[in-house]
C-alpha cells in the first residue's frame, strides 16, 4: 500500500501511467475501493497519469470518526493532489465519487481540466432511507455488510450481467463486505447530506455526465437534471445499471477517454 498522510487521515492511492502525462483522478463509489477502476486504469494510463485512491473510510484508507461530509471528502482529494505536487487534473467519479466531483467543480473548478460525473445525482436518495441504512449498518456491523454484498448485486448490475459475468459481479460486490461498517456509515451520512441542485450552475469546467439506462439508484433523469444546469455539459447513456464502468467497461472507457482527450 502507498499512502499519503493528511491532517487527520491516511489515504491509500495508486499512481500509474507516464510521468509527464496529464493527471486523471478516479474516485470510487460508496462501498467499493480503488479496484473498481481496474479496467479503466489499464486503458486510461496509456494517455494519462492515473491517480486512484480509496475514499476515507474505505479500502486501505483511514476510518476516522464520522459522520463525514462531501466537502471533507473533496478536501481529501485536494490534500492528496497537493501532497503529490499535482496542480491541475481531470476528475472522474462514480456515484459518491460523482458527488465529490460536483463539489470540486463548484468549489475548486480552477484546479480541474475536465470533469466526468458517472451514475450520480445532485441529490441521491432521501434522509429517511440513508438514516435507516446507517442504523442498520452500525447495529449489525460486519454481518450487515456481508448481507448487503448480496443485495447490492441487484442495484449495481442488471440481471443479465450478473448472470453472464458472475465472477466480475462478485469481485466488485465483495468490496462492500470488506468495507468497515463505521467507515461505510460515515460516508452514507456524507451522501445523505449532499444537495447540489441549486449550485450546479457554478460548474464551468467541461463536463461529461454518464448514466446507466437501467440504473435504479441514480437515473437518466438525474443525469439530465445536471446536464440542464451545467453549461455545455454532455450526456452519455450506457446500457447498464449503477456501476456502468464495470458493466459497460469497454464502451465506458472508450467514450470517457474520447471526452477527456478532446
């Protein structure tokens, strides 16, 4: 593991690709780690210096006391790139990572070259649903995380993909079983409290919004809402559920790369 020490936590990260290439930061979804980007890291690192990391509370990064906020997670990204001497960077985040991308676009847009918001929304879910999940995870601990591993297959992937690519689906959903319950709950609070519906117009950086046509969590309508409020934003709809980068892997990589290199 390679880590960077920030004020109150350590972030586990990987940096791959040509040293002199422009930097692209990849940000994971809730309940996964940097390995959700394995296929993209391979494709993207031919053209970019790819920096992927485990969000606070996930993978090999510190589990600090919660609740967290998306602002805190966005400042973690800035702390990480600063520690590595990176000035400007492109950013691609999925779901919770997409919320972090929105925060960066609104509050640190001068650092971004391009922004890709995948399978996300300006506001995801409602407080009651998140509070119920937080309570359940904190009460049930690791057993609840294991139970969620099986339930998440239906949210993260279409039935066809789960049936045709069981090993791939299980590799990703296994990540949720290995996530710290305390870290997961703290990040649930960050997603619960994030609402950028009134601030999206502050994003000035070239933006691509990626949606899954069968995503039950963050819908294409959520994507269109963001597109309508971010000047010049493009929208890409893929045949996939919530983890479009895994389910539509090759097409996702190709289309996102095309946008990033334009």
